């Protein structure tokens, strides 16, 4: 699955592999995601204050991340009441390759960024066992990825993520503040109509349904 991946880039401790997924693998993965979205449609979450988020979301796996007036949390079911679909085998294979772990992720959060969408700086810190890494996969339009450190006041660095790039947040970088400042809408032909999809893979403590961050 490595394809013609470029040399890994260190972005404030976050390891980014440019082009880790070749185009055919990206296209197959988009097909998998369409099947997930048919079973568990994308929805636009709101913050606990009732403000709509700029991204649309769905998920796959044992748990999915949701946000509404009740707060940020993991739930075993889509807001419609259906269970989340299983994580595609190709995504699980990538997780195992990148992390070297036998343990599978509990959640594959799927974010869709349309024109003008972004994600503010945040931490992924409430999964219960922070010794497990976080893996993200970028598909579609380029996105300006900004990473700081565990201290929100620390300086940040930025990198344009392109379709097929894979990032690993582990060790001290597991709690780094990170976000997506903006996307270059229409910069990729992978998704009809444009936009970016990110997959964020996380382990949640066994049996735990807990708050969590919105991913990257």
C-alpha cells in the first residue's frame, strides 16, 4: 500500500508521509467511503452552544464521534440510530502498517471539508488511553495543516497536505494542538465537485464512551 510514498516529514513531532496512498488506492477508498455514507449519512454537528460546525461528519467502527447540545462525545450509533458501519479493511491495514500495532482502532472519524471549511486548533485528548497514536489520511483537495505542541501557546508550523498523505501523531506529539486552516478548493480531481475528506483513526479505552476532539 505504500506506493511511491515520499520521505517522511517531521512537523513539530507529527510524522507526515507524502503520497503514502497511490491514486488507485485513494480511488478504491473513496468507493468504500461512499458505502459508509449510504449506511451512515454525513451530518453537520453543532457545538454545545448550538453553533454549526464547518465540516460534515460520519464515522465507522465500534464508536463514532458526535457533537450536539449535549456535548462532545463518542457514541456507538449514528444520530439516526443505526450502528456505525465497520472500518474498511484497507483502512485497518494502513493503521497496522503505520503504527505497528496489533490493536485495531475503535473509531474512524470521517470529515468532509467543503469550500471555505476548516478546523480550529484542538487536541485529541479524551480517548481514555493516550498511549495509543492517532492516524489521519487526507483525500481530495489540499489542506493547510497547522501543528503546535501540547501547550497551546507554543509556536506552530504548517504544511500543505495533499491527497494520499498520511500523518501519525504519537509520543509527545499525540497531544499537540492541531487544525486545518483552510483548503484549496478544487485543487484535486479525486472527489467529484471538489472538497476534502479526512479519516482520523483512534483507539478509545475498552468499553469507554467518552468526549473526544473533532479530528483533522
